[in-house]
C-alpha cells in the first residue's frame, strides 16, 4: 500500500470530502479503537470518515502502560477467553501487523514464598505461554523460564536480596501507543478514509428516529460541516456517554473513568535488563524498560473530574514510589522522576456491583438506528473491538446497500511501515553509512517509522540542518519534527512534544528547553506567523507549569484545579 501523508493539505481535502460525500461509515474518535474501526471499514471497501476533536491518541491511547499483553493477572480471575484473545492479538502485532512498533519485552516476576508459589505462579505463566500458542497465531515472544534468586539478581541487580527467593522470567509486548494509534489513522487514510483531527462533533444528524450523520466543527477555522453517513460509530472512550447524549437516549451501558498514572525515571536509576511485575495489595505494579528510561505504573482509582486532562497528585506519585521502593536496593526519590502522565481507562459500569465485573470487557450497542457505540475493552484488543463495531454497523445498514460487504480483513493488513521492515533493519549499517548517521540513530528511526524512515531521511539532503538532534532532546532529530507536521498530522507544538515524540515525559525539563526550536521548525511547515509561534510556545510552557503544580497537590480535586489552569491551545468546548 502506497503511504499517504497526513499533511495540512490532506486535512483540508478530507474536510471538503466529509462535507460532500455520502459516507457509509463515520467514525467519531481518533483513539486506538476509532483508528482501528476506520481501518477496518476502509479495508472492507466502505466509504469512511474519521474525525477527532483533538489530536490522534490525545486521550487514553497515548497514556497507557505501553504494553501489548494478555493480562497475566486475568488468569487468576479465570477470564481465559479475554487472555487468549489478547495473546493472539499480541502475536499478530509483533509478527505481522506492526513489527516496527510492537516489540517483545522481558519481565521478572519475583517469588516471595518457596515451593508452593513457584508451582502456582509457574503454572500460570506456563498456561499463559501455552494459550499464546493455542491462539492459532505465533506466540511472538520467547518462552518463560524459572530462575533462582541469584539468577534473577544477575538480570536485575537493583532487587534487594530479601525481596525474593526466586523468580519467573517471561515476555510480553511493548508499543509506543501514541505512534501506533497515529499509524492506524494514517493507514486508514492510505486505504481511502477521510481523516481529520481537530474536528469536533457538535451534534448528530437525524431523520425521523435514525441517525444519518453528524455536524462537525473544524476547530482550526470555525467552519461547520454536515457529514452524512449511513452509519455513525461512537468510539470516544471515556467521552462515550457525552457523545451518546446527542442521540437523545441514555444508551445500553455507562462508561466509568478510572485514572491510572505512570512515572518515568532514567534507566540508570534502576540497575537491570528486565522489567518487573510486582504484586500490591490492590493489583499489580509494572516497572517497564522504555529506551533510556523506565516506566513505573500504574494506579487504578475512580475519576469524576475533568476528562480532558486528568491530573496526577502528589498522593498518586508517593503511592508508586513507596511500592516500587519496597524491592529496590537503592530507593527512588521524587527528584528521580523525569516525567509523569495520567490517563483514564474507559470501563464499563453496570447497574450494580455484579455487572461492573464487565469492566475489562468491551461491549457494542446498537440501540439507536444508525448509531453504533463501542466501549470498554483494553488497548491490546483494539482490533477485535473495531471488528465488532464495524460488523454491527454493516449489519445495521445492510438494507441500505446494494452490495454485500466483505468480512473483516485487518488480521492480514500490516500498518504502514511494516512491509519490508525486517529487510530494511538488516540494511541499517549501510543506511547509516549512506546518510552519515550513526547506526543507533538509524535503529531509532526504524523503530519509530518502520520503512517510512526513508521518508524522514529524504528530508535531509535539501536541509542538512535536519540531521542535527533537537536541542535539549538529543534522542530526536530535527527532521522528525518537520516530518510530524508534513506526514503525521501534527498541528500544534503539543502534538509534537507529547505524541509524535515523547519528549514531554522523557526529559527532566519536559520539553521546555526545546519548545522554541521545535516551534520554529513547525512554523516553517505550517506557515505560522511569529505571533502564532510565540502563542504555541507560551501555551506549552503553561501546560508544563500547570502539570508540575498539579503533581504537588495532595488530592485529585486540587490537582485537577491546578492542571486546568492551562487552557487548551485550541479550545474544544464541552460535549
């Protein structure tokens, strides 16, 4: 499939098409499920639109634990179907759909009791590996093994001797969630979907009792567009209930927001070569390798405040540090924390405590003609969720079409950048020599762009300065900022520093030291005036200031108030 650039011109063309085309399917929400649904529908030959009020993955889909996993702890809950389904998706993503973005990642599971725990936990991990094979797809990761305490501490010297008597060593998958989600939307566009970010739904169009499209506002220009579609898919995650309210009905289920926060610390603060999975009194805690960093998370607490920018409080941060320090030889202190991010999980909320057990599952509602609602679920199973949503949409509109719609084919559709990735990886040394860059730099590009890394490199001959690293964030080239605008749909400085790159969580300054330089590069590509560029920088600095202040607050209410002190660069309004 030939790549399509999500350029400023492409966005304008998409908006024009949304206003003039009778769509088969309009997807609301540019998160992982919305992007997956747009790709699913487009690859069935349907005419598709995808609109997102902010940036691709700007909500939950950029703030996960960045794991593609079966959910080892769900085995204890006897939720075998969910685990098997997720493990099958893990193997598919690693081996076929997105090998450039999804990689195996090792974990140690420390054992604290002799004999019985090794048998109990070992049986669980063995079942986990076996279910991956029985899924009918490649396991995608190495097999687990048992370790003594000495063997475990050889891999993770950071572990205290009294924190374990032995360990299990197993693998799961890891993903840069924001980039993967963006690639879904970009791949959908390559298959013909009309994709537009910063485009907010302000109402649903009705004919009688049927939904027949949506009225949207281009937040960049204020232009309003009526988008007509045979089916509308509501894939707005924690905003599901608000979007559903446009239909004038309560819907078949409610979505509850649960906050999870993560800390990012430098790699040298925890000595070791493997991630950790630790039991807590409430759930589990992950310590996850992330390039030159570790990600530590997560929490799981009810959140009823602003869904736009969930805030991490000092209490949240203290909770994670306290629990991880129980097993570390050299405890972490707050000054070790480079980045903090908070996200909201969209959990299905039942009418009573019993039905709330559905929270990690997903559900599809078709209670309003012309409208499909998909909610719940987990990141790993986004493709299954998207398939179920489009299956429901196809079934609803079958009488409106004069043709049979094919079944889902996304299990056989690699994302852009995946085809030829292994061959290009094998050529990384020659690529480095050709372009005058280090091999490590080429590997970095290949693991962020796949074979589209060649498009990034093609920017450099005419602009040699783009081969230089970004000041204050030398993991990233200046070319990556420009490419994020010209090919990946970035519209604002926040899009680049928080999602196209992860500078906002990977540096102690959180992007403030490279904001001016990045904004200057974006200004050239987007035609910003000096005043516009200064506004972008000022907004970003205020965002970081508000986040830092929120993280000193004692509870959710005061943290939320502090974070909301920095307004959106493009006001979205309320659904």
